[in-house]
C-alpha cells in the first residue's frame, strides 16, 4: 500500500509537470497562463505521435535549442523529484499520496463567512483516470493536490433470485448533523477507505437495529 501511495504521488506530480512542460510554453507565448486540462493531447503526444505535431515538444522559449520528447520528459521528471523533495523531504519513503491529496467537505454558503463549518482535511486515495475517481487540483506553489471533485455517492445493487436486491452505499457524510454525535461522519470514514455499508430494506431489521426512533404526526 505504501509503495502504491508513493507511486501515485510521483505519477500525479509528474503528469501535471509533463503537461506544463509540453504545452505551457506555447500557451505562455499566446498570453495564456491557465492550465486548460490538456489530458487528451498529452496522451496523444505520448502514444499516438502521428496525431499532433512533434513541434510541441520543443520549448519555444529556448530559441537556441530544439528540445525532443526525451528532453521534455527528463525535465519533467527532474522537476517532479525536486518538488517532492521540497514538499515531503528527502526520504522517498515519505512521499505518500495522502500527504498531498486531501479532501475537505466545504459548507459553501457558510465558508464565505467562516471556515468553522468545513470538515477536514482528510487524506484520501484515488486520483486521475481510475475507477476510484478523486480528481486533484494542482497547486505546485504549496505542494497541494486537493481533491475537489469525485464520487459523492457510490451505490451498487445485486439482484438476488431469492429475495430481491442486495444493495450497498458509500457517501461522504454521516447520519446526524451534530458534531458531537458519533454518527456525524461515520459514513465519511468508510467512504475514505472505499468501505460500503448495506442498504437495509427489511423493516424488522431496521427496527431491531435502531438506536432511537422519532415519531412525526399531527399535534394532539
């Protein structure tokens, strides 16, 4: 798991650097400083070199040199190693993805006034181009790859021949909106490690498992 976490950190840092080193010079020459999300062009540039011009490998800012794909890949790798060392230290055993890739549940309205209603940050797995989608932003100045988009619910059902559907759910939240409740973020903790909980539909099981009940009806 730790080896995968180190590899995940290295991949994401390298991927964003490679995109910037490949296309950032052309964008800057046109006065564009934003990352426009060049995922598909970058993939084409690597695995289908006939689709795009190989001139994109050349850094237009270096008039006295003609960079190749190998030059740009090496430059991105060097930059990645430098950044990870700066962010996480020289010990590569500590280059763990969760130290960079974290998620905070943001109360959009209240966070404009105070961060007190936000919950987090929490280390998180997942990332780009995976079934465990946890798309990171890229903030190289602060060494952050915060997770701000991904699955807000994972819901699966298996149809049983002898009893109807068997369903599970994962959601990044809890069952009571009180911070002092043990159920405030109990589902979030399971969501962070991709642990599903059963969706109980049998009423007898629900009643037997209930910690308390709330009755709503007309006033007497």
